[in-house]
């Protein structure tokens, strides 16, 4: 019976090693790599492909996600560096606020009226309003990606844990 416990102890130590350190990070890396595609699927669902027409003429780029392992137990999924602006526009829309702001005497950059010590309107340098190119409604693309991640990531993690258990205990 002592041999059985010794064998079980060796397997449990092996399982502990499997869930610590480099093996755990490699497992999370595989889950992260598979999760990048969820962001791409959300973008394709809203656009049909991965790029926004007219966003960057001459040198278009894809709106894609990236995933990285943070620490030993977490994965961070976010839009890739060049995709952050387009992803925000896909999520919230473009130019949803007042682009030029209030123009008039004494109106400063934050929209408040400036006054002198005497209470009269202060002179404020005129500024050019932002170029208006219309507005678009948001498509909630990042919210869709979050929903896909919430649905798919647990199954990927379960698959990796089962593979580790099979590796340790056989079967």
C-alpha cells in the first residue's frame, strides 16, 4: 500500500509542476493565441472583413486583437496598437459630440466663458474647429468581442487543464 501512496505522491508533485511556472505560462500562451481570433471574429461580424474602408488611404491596416499572458494566471486581450482608434470608433461611433464647440466672444477651449477682473468678456484667441467629416453610430464591436471571449475562453482553459491531467495521470 505504501508503494501506491508513493506513486500517487509523485503524480501529485508532477501535477503541481504542471500548473506552476513555465508549463502554466505555456498553457496560458496557447489559450491567449486562440483568443486573438475572437476579436477578429467580432470585427468580421460587423465589417465583413478586418479593415475599415477609407480609414487610412494608401496603407490600410487590419483591426485586430492581441492577447498576452500577464503574470502566471491571467490573459490580457485588447486591440493591437494600431487598432485602438478604429476599435474605439467601431465601439462608440465617430464624432458623437459637438465637434466645433461653442464659438463666440470670451469662450475658451473648455467651453466656459472667460471674464476679466472687471467682469467684462475677455478676449480669447480664435481657434480653428476640428474638421467635420460626419458622424457614425457605434457598432458595439468590442462588446461583441467580450461576449465571444466570455463564451469561448472557459472551454479553452478546460481543454488545457484536461490535457495536463491526462499528461500527469494518463488516460
